[in-house]
C-alpha cells in the first residue's frame, strides 16, 4: 500500500495528517465526555517523540481563544 510500485500511492504527509487528526479527535472526545469517570481519568495517548497530542490540542484551543478575543478583523484594502 505504501510502496513505490503500487497503483495507489499515498503520500506520507496525508497519512501523518490522518494520524494526527484521529488522535486529536480521540483526545477531545475523551476530555469533553459526558461521563465524569472518563473525564477524570485523563488517559495518556501514546504518540512519537516529535509530536504530542496534548500539546497539539492545547495549541488549537489557544488559537481559537485568540480568534474569539480578536474577533473579525479587516484584511486588505477593506479597512
């Protein structure tokens, strides 16, 4: 499936993106669970040494908070 001679070639970037999306989705699902037991456990999702799920989720949440604070801004000549 991931070889050079196969008819269907998948790029490593797209595989990595799917891996990251799946892990972040799982992390947010566990953090925002309605069940208090699941929410209190806070499981450690195992990833590699270059990318951590918790750090990625925190960066995304901080970015969304910043967008909420700044609101809509004008771009280009429409100011």
